């Protein structure tokens, strides 16, 4: 059994001492299967710190938050397919009094860590052997102050560098305040997207999203958040909902195209319209919208007529802002030779662009059916180049957008 990697020097010293002096003072508990390699959960307690290891076969999106009265730490795992389990009754001396795990709702597994004492989450991350949650002592007042509000926690952000402290409250970013950019790598999991010569759209766009995310964060002007940061399936509406839940300022969906007839090359940018600008755009929207049908997602639930009208009103303003963003993107991509084809900005009814209040665009980054595009997209420098164009476009757009919105409010 591999010992978990402890990240805090103090704890390593504490842990070593503990092991050396009183072996019995190290608590090792296991749910499921009685403590052998098949255990789902393990709790290791040391001085002032407890590490909980949950063995998951592969990393999934997760969010962590604390709840008061009774005190507990909650971890939700998206797409989690876990055996159910509960902790042994006695976790004496540990700050953890119990661990339960199980299906929370379809597609989400929840782990609840009951706390014997107030604790704060020191680290939460995936490593090779599974999910690691490290808890540290804290005061009762600090625990209460930090507890609650799942809004504070995010899905699918673990592969981005740095911390992602999100601003709270209504999103009317002041000049100089970073914009929250939701990057949406298309497809994933059972839905590979376009495929050619062993290359899959879902992999290419995920790699691009990570590179773009890192570049956006490095500017200090943007806070990137990914809808998915691994190879999991996400319904289209869930991507939009997540963008709204975290109050994203911009939503950028990333895709890769393919054609079976004729030739096509380069980048194209799409914004939302119920009436497609041309047949090809309509065909592409239909292809991208198929993702949910493939995965058997229910497409019902459009809401009442009144709600629909309110949404439509918000959507009109948002659509204008989306079109401006798409135009800025086309202009930046166009500045690079050969990176664009004719008619680069198109409109169609993409489901994933339907957030009523968030400017949203979909970028088809290139064509898997084109040998040059294929080579370009596999090169190491490709993602960074794309990131530069996107940042340049966002900078131009954000300045104009801020000015326009300030005028509207006066
Ligand atoms: Zn796609």
C-alpha cells in the first residue's frame, strides 16, 4: 500500500515521530473490503492534520465545501461511479468522526466527512492513487465563517495553475477587474467529437483549453475556468448552467471541425442565431448539438412562455455582445496568414451558446480533414499561438464592451 504524499514539512516530521514512537497512534481506517488494496477510502491522522484518500480510477471534476451544524466537509464528484460505503464507527482521536460516500444524484457522487472538531480544507487534489483531501485544525469561529455556500466552490478547475478566487455578487466588472472566462472544451468521455487518423476532437480541444487557460491566467486580466478538465462527458446545457452559476463574463466553446466533401481549412468563429447564416453553419450546429443525443440526455424543459420572453430580451443584448466578441476574434485570427477561411464569422443555433446573459462564442479551431490543419494542431506551439489570438481579441473586445455598457447604464 503506497503511503500518501504529504505536502507539509511539519506534518512529515509529526507523522514520522508519531510512527516511530507509537505505531498504534497512527490511525488507518478503511471502508469497503477491510483495509486491503481494494479499500475505497483511507483516513490517516497526524498532529493537527488528517488526510483522507479516496481511490478513484481516474480523476473527475469535483468541488469541495464545508457545512456547519453539524460540522462536515462535503466533496461532490461529477461522473463518479463509486461503490457506496461508510466509515467504521470509531475514529478515536481523529478530527474526523466518520466518512460516508454514495450517489448524491444521477452523475454525482458525494463524500461527506463528519468532523469531530472544526477543520479547514488545506488541500484537495487528485494524485495518481486517487483523490486526496487534507484537513487542518481551525477555530470554531473560522469554521463557521467559511462554512456553506457551494457557490464558492467550482467544478473542474483542478488542472489550472494557481488559485481561482472568484469575485462574488452581481457581475458588473469594474475597470481593471479580471474577467471570468469560461473555457469549454467540446465533447469528452463517450462523445469523441470529430475523428481522423486516430486523432479525436475531444483530446485536441482539451489540450488547447488547458494552454489557453494558463495563458489567460498569466495575464492577470482574466480568471479562466474550464467546464471540463479531463476526459469526461458533459451535457451541453450543463456547460451553460455552470457558466451562469459561476457568473462567467465570457463563454468560449472550443471545437475542431471536419468535412467529408470538398476542402476547408482554418479557424471559424460562431455566435448564436436561431436562423443559421448559411447551410454549412446550420449543419455544423446540428453536428455539435448531437452530443447530447449521443449520450441520451433529455432535451425537454424549455420553460414557460413568460420565462422564454424574458430570456429572449436578455438574449438580444447578449447576442450583440457575442457578435462583437466573434468579430474581434476573427480579426485577430485573420491577422495570421492562412489561419482563416472565407466567411469566418457565422451564426447558427448552437445549444451551448444559449446563456441569456453571458456573451458566448464557439471557435472551430481547424479542420481534422485538412492535412495542414492537422499538422498545425499537433505542433507544440499551436496552443500558445491560439491563446495569443484569443487574449488579443478579449483585450480589444473587453475595452469596447465596458465603454458600451457604461453608456447604456447612464
Ligand atoms: Zn465539436
